[in-house]
C-alpha cells in the first residue's frame, strides 16, 4: 500500500512487527483506508525475522530493518509503524534513524518507561524526524462529540471523570510476555485520554494493580489496575479522574462518565472493530446519540496526512502529553508495588456496574 503525493515519491507503510498490533490493527486500518480510496493500494512491507508464508496478498516480507530500508525508493519515504514490544522500540528507532528513516508511527506506550521514551523523542528530534505516538481515543468521534458538548457548557464546570475499560483477558494474561502489569495494557490509553481532556498539571493520588486469578495459578499484577488523578493547579478548578481496567471482567466495556456542576455525560466507545459505533448521552435526556466511530483508522489516516504535510498533528499525539502520561504510569507502578509489598491480600477494585453485569 503506497500513499502518493504529486511530484513526490510515494510513502510506503512499513510494519515493524507483525503480531496482533501490526497485523490485526495497523494493517487492517491501512487496508480499510485503501478500500475507501483514502490511500492508493500497493504493498505493505512487513519486517519479521521469520519468513511468513501466510502473509496476505498486499504485504511483502523483509527479514530485518536493513532489508526493509533497502526495499524503499528512499529511506525517508517509509512510514515505519513500530508495533514490536515496547522494549524493542528504542534500538529499532536508533537503527532506522541512522539509515535515514524520518517518519514514524509508534504503538503505545512508546517505551517500557518514561526515561526510554525521552531518549526516543530526543533522538527523533535531533534527526529532524516526525514521530506520531498512537493516541487512539483522542481521535475517536465519540471523544470529539464529548469535547464539543463540554465547550458548549452542557454540563457546566467539569468536576470528575471516570473511565472504565474492562474485558476478559485470562488466556492472554497467562501467555503474555510483552506485559508485566495491567498498567501496560489498557491504562496507557485511559491516562492519555484523561490528559487530552483535562490536561496538565496533573498529579497521581493512587495507583494499584491486582493479580489475574486462574484455577491453577495466580498471575501477579495482570488482573487489573486503577489510577486516580487530579488535574489542575492551585488556581484552577480541579478535576478528578478515576481510571479502572478490570481484565477479569466477564463483559467488555469501554465507558466514560463525566460529571459537571450542571449535569453528567455517559459515553460508550466501540468495544471492537466488528461493530464500529459508539454512544453518547446526557444523563436525564431520553435520546442517545449513535456515532459511527473507527478511531484507530482515523488516527492512521490523519498521521499519513501529517507525514505528507497535508494536515495537522493528530489530536493527542503531542510528545509532551505522552511523556506526562508515562511519568504518571511510572508513578502508578511504583505506588502499586509499594502497596503490594505492604499487603499480602491485594483485592481487585471493580466498578459496581461491572460487577452487576
């Protein structure tokens, strides 16, 4: 799949890593954009150390990063989607920058911790490269409708935000080599969305994780997570955020509840790509808005327009916002470890609504 621009050689998507994120998310969105005419159909370069006999017809295999760069018309015409595990992204970025690559889309979180993320952003900045961190929910049509309601003053002054992303994740939790904590699964999305909505300064007031209980094993820290934040400084009207992710939930849920001085908004985000619709309702009003929503595809489309110089940086992709989110997640991880060391019986914090489903 290539993206053509008048008088310039095409941009070529390069998927560095072809696991679930690369194959089922990024490549799926790229294919969707090609089918609707937003991108010109061609072939995606897939970087994988093992030859893939099962690659789809619109993909071309490259054994390593050097082979992928060599297959491009020019190194800076590749858009490199770094979808490998977080620990592998800094060395991959360093190698690609040295080879002349300058356009990147990077999965969340940028790196295992904020220090490595700062190194990545400093390297990209010194090379004059453009790096787009994945920021799915700020690109959501549901989020954009929510922001419009806030700006119109429909609920008065915001006071509290609650975001819940629940799903059963037992098998993946047992086999998960890429994540050591539920703070690394859904929580990066949630923290980033809270910062996108209510910004910084923001401080952590609580962070916790709990184990994933299976019949014959208890997997530490992968059962779920909770993060509590306070947005605003001494002279601002503070907003509290409560972010919860239960990975033992029997049901899938992506829900946001925003309470203000004059009302409340409840938003439901799509729970999967098989039904790309969200819902938005002001509590007390009968009507619910049903909103077509494919945030990942919209984000990737906007990222390519940005890389072509045809549009602004996509919402929520400011590197400073991502660093702030990662600092908060690092602090939450420290708080969770401290609490776990002080307690021999960690208890999951689930929402009342999730327990009643």
